[in-house]
């Protein structure tokens, strides 16, 4: 009667080593989910989707935020201080041009950040993030310019939006700035800066 094959010590050791290696690989794959590049990918994707939805909403529901821009530029709900009211823009054509420019900027920002997200995803396979980081930086700076320069500085101070209780977007702008700035910080942390050259 044939005896069942029993692995010798060398076979057992090889199998144990292979099993341990496979387990370690699985564990290391799970740990990669907590890495800075993955966090940068997730945050960039979050801002990208947010900006895409903002642009989509303004395009498909043009009138809602059109009123917001018109009231901010005309300064009709501020304290109406004579020393400030000369800044008001009352021309509907200029108001609509400003609103369309905002929508175009939002759309371009969303496209840049969606491309950056794709660069992060493809970069995770090669551990090369230079393109992703550069594209993210451009898109996030565009967000900061829109909500920082556009809403906080120009809308909030030049057109005195802070004085309006009805048409005041300063809180929303501050939240958007905080999200974009935090994402930009994560994108530029040392652990998310590995390039193809550094891998070699």
C-alpha cells in the first residue's frame, strides 16, 4: 500500500515562508489604504466632486445663484453707506457676465481636480505622484482664488457682503477655503511627495 506523501522539513519551511509572505503582502496592501498618497487621492477626489456638483448646479439651476450674484454686486441689502455705494454694479449685463465667469471658473476647476484625481489613482500603482501633486496644486489654488479672492476679498469687502443678512456667502466660502487649504497641505506633506526618480 502506497504511503501518503509527507512533506519534508524543507518543503514545510518553503510553504510556511510563502504563506507568511502572502499574508504580509495582504497586510501591507491594507496598510497602504492609510498612507498619505491615498489620503491625498481621497481629499482631491472630494474637492473635485464638490466643485463638479457646484458647477453642475449653477448650470442646471442658473437662476438661483444668479440672484445671489446680482444682489451682492448691486449692494442692495447692505447698510447702503454713501461712501461705499459707488462701488455697486447695477448693470444686469455686467452682473450676468460675472456670474457666467464664476461658472466657467468652477467648471475648469472641477476638470483640473478630476484629472488630478485620476493622476493620483494611476500614480498609486507606480508610487509616482509628481503629476498628481502638480495638478492638485493647480486645481486647489483655483478653489482658493475663487472663494478667497472672489468671495471673501472682493464680495465680502469690496461689495460689503458682510453687511447683508440675506445674501451673505462668507461662511460657505470659509468652509470651502478650509477644505481646499487642508487638502493642499496633505498633498504637499513629505509622505505624499515621492516621485518616479526617487523610486529609482
